[in-house]
C-alpha cells in the first residue's frame, strides 16, 4: 500500500498568527500584530514563498502550496494591504524577492533611559 508522503512542513493560520511546523521538529511562528513586512519570493521550478517578518527580522515562511483562503483573507486585515500587488508578485515568471507590504506605522522609539 502506498500512501501520500509526509509533507516536509505544514502551516496553521489562526486569528492570532501563523505557525509553520517542519518535519525536523523546528517551528516558525509570528503573531499578526507583530507582522511589519510581507515579501514574496519566486524561484523557477520552486514553490512561491510568502515571508512574514517582524521588526527584528524574524518571521515565518509560508509556501503558497500551504496557503488557503484563510491566509489570504487574514492578510487583507493588514493596514492598506494590496492583494492585487501580492498576486502580481506571486505570478512573476522570474526569480526574485518583492516586498509587497510594509507596516505604515513607524517603529516605536526606544524610551530614553536615565541612569544614576
């Protein structure tokens, strides 16, 4: 009997965030409230990747093959997110990376600390 092979990773999308579990046991997770940038990475012969990043540059990589309507619908909640720009970038026929969204809110400044 031949079954479907185990996927190398799987993705969970919730109202709180996105989590990707890899076959080796490692996990990438990012809360929606922490997302400050969305990138699309295309490579000939490979799955399109959506890369969600936080202010520290940490993030979660989501293959297009692991996305569904829930993922795309949740992206629309990001302020001024342009779904058409996402689709154009994901349909690119050349290798590359495109930033399709950045948070319109500037990073919060660190408070000034006074030391005695």
